[in-house]
């Protein structure tokens, strides 16, 4: 268990909050305390490839290709086209925490239903609340934009092992239907829905990574901490020994958009603490040369992971 959890347990929330500095420290204590008292066993899903790569944190130019390197994997996202008043317009790659939570939601629903077709609910507002997000005007607009970006973009995963290397071209979505609430009604049989790309859906159900839903909700305003959490959820429980990761490799995976190594390291260290706050069993040390990962209990019950593996083999 991390230092912040031990501090809260031994001295209480108020005392722990008084011993940390700044708003980030207060927020860290609040999140860690909420996780310690959380009783929900709700489980979400993500594709293993996203545990080793990540989306951009901030908006890019609409025509810019996104590329990130992870452990033996490289993700390339090509921005796609949308229709505006009968014209094809380039829309950029998905970005930020909203894009991550939308993808988390879609992947969770797809794995649990064993279907690539996902109904978004009776209204967009209902879906927003279901993901634990606020229902404000700008928030709703950004979520709608991220759905369009997710639906339009194309993906390429380049991978390698000791025996081979290859690539897989795909997309997130095959079909996206969003009704105009002013002109449509559900009486005609139409529904707000997304159908995931068949290849992406197959990769997802063959290689799902379970993550604890309260952790996702707690990190809904922290995109880098979210990325680090699912990375740790994927890697730590399969390790058999201490595994050092260099700062260079960490920056390749998480450090896009930072002008200096110093600013990236500072942000990564802060984000790592938030990831550990929602994953109390994560054993990770920060060193001068990078971080060291240690074998740790998974963030969800081992029986869930065994069950998922069995279902994947049965397909």
C-alpha cells in the first residue's frame, strides 16, 4: 500500500490533508480516502493495446497524425472525415480524458454484452451521467465532438516480439448513428448507437484488461493518471521480478506535448501518485533513471481475470 494510504489509515483524513502541500496534495488525499472506503466491485474493460500506448492529452491540428510508442508496440492514429452540410471535413484525432472515458465505456459495454453494437441510451444526457461526468453545456459539446473523432479516425498497431513483427490496421467504429432530438423519435425504430469495428471488437474480446470502475471515475479529470493506471493494471500482476523502465521509454509512451524532460518528469511523478491512489496494491518506485515496477496484486479479483481468459479462449 502506498504512503498516502498508510498515512490516511494511521492518522486520519484531516491529519493527512494537513500534511500535504497544495491543491494537488489535497486532491490526492481525497481520492485515496474515497478509494479506501469504496465498496463497489464494478469492473470495466479496455483493450490491452491501449495499456501500452495512449491518446493525446490536448487537441492537435485537425490534419496531424498521432503516433506513440509503448513496450513492443506503436500506435498510429490517422484523423478521419466527417460530413458538415454535405461537405467532407477533416476532424482531428480524439484527445483528453473525455475521449478516454468514452472508449472505456464502449469497450466495457461491448465485452460484457459480447456484441459490437452499443446503444447509447435514451438520451445523450443519460449516457453522460452513466459515465460519471457532469451534464453541462460545454461538457456535452466536447463529448459529442470526441464521439465524432473516435468514429472517424483510423488506427494502425505495429507490434514486435522476439519471434516476429507485424502490423494490424483497424478503426474504432464501423457505424455511428446519433439522432437529431428535434426531428427524430424512437417510435420509428431508430436508436442512438455505435457499432464497433469488427477487427477492433475481436481484438478487444480476445485481449480484454479488467479495470476497477471506481478508479476510472476517480480519475475522470486526469488523463495522464488514467493512462498510467491502466498501464499498471496491465503490467504489474504478470511480472515475476523487479522491472526497471527508463525515463526515455516512459516519455515515449506518456510524454507527448511536453517541451522539456524536466516538465514531463514532474507531471509524470504527480500523475503516478494519483494512479497509485486508486490502485493501492501497485508497487512502483521512482528512481533517478526512471521507474521500477514490482510484481503486484491486480486491481481486480484474480477470478475475474481467469474468467475473462476462459471466455476469450472459448470464442
